[in-house]
C-alpha cells in the first residue's frame, strides 16, 4: 500500500483507520526509509491479520516499536522480514506482549537490525509452531545477549540456517543450550 514511499515521514493520519477485517499486511510500509516513528498505528485492530511479512522492512530511522505493544497478532502465521533491516532499531519493547503462538515463519524477522543489542523482550514468546527461523537475527551486529531465547521450544523448527550469522558482538550462546538437538543445530545457526 505504501511500499517504497521513501519520502513519507509521518503516518499519524492513519490512527483512526479501521483495519479490523484485514488479514494481509504484507509489505504495507516496506521501504519507507524516512519514517522514524510509527505513531498512529498503536490502536489498530490487527487481530484478523495472519500475514505481517515485510510490513516495516527497511525503516532505517526507526529506533523503537513500543507503539505496537497492544497489537493482537495471535492469528499471525507469517512474521518473515517484518522488521528486516531496521538498522536503527535498538529497542524492541512492545514485542514482549505479542502472542506469536500460531507463527510458522520467523525468518529474517529482525535481520539487519544493527543497533539491537539484546532480545530479552522475546523470552516469553511461544514459538512452538515455528518452522522457519533462518536468518532471524543475522546481521544484528550489536547483539550480545541472547539469553531471552533459552526457554524457546523450537522442536518443530526445520530451517535454522544462519540464524545468528554476522552477529559480531555475540560472545556467549549459553541461552540456547536447552534447545532440543542444540548440538546438531550449532552448525546451521552461526
């Protein structure tokens, strides 16, 4: 809908939109590189949404997403690339309340978020239905702490290739030792 609107710098005019019947938000704001905040979306009813793929990808100036904390994404299946290459995103507070239990695709979700240093907000996520995790945190160059993932149930996961690739600041992977078949996964996720 607004994909590639590189000069768009404010979306507050969308605050009263009724999107309650929408199920596909794929690519909606992808490539809106001038947007530094997404105020105006905090009250959206996205409860029927099942596809959030690439929704906010390429937001080079966006630094936090707290306004999304009340989003009901419980029907979401595809979260692939939702925040892909949001290189200024340093705070993912707001995601801790997301119910992603129906999610199957988390690939490239936060890939390229170079300013993100920890992901503790994801610690209570139920990703047990997740199948795709490839590149999920790749190129998160500041990511140094992944302890928030220690209780994730990834037993249904099939694709983990390069999940943490190019995470230059990551020095401790103890948060993953409880993952089922972690020894076998190690060769794929880094």
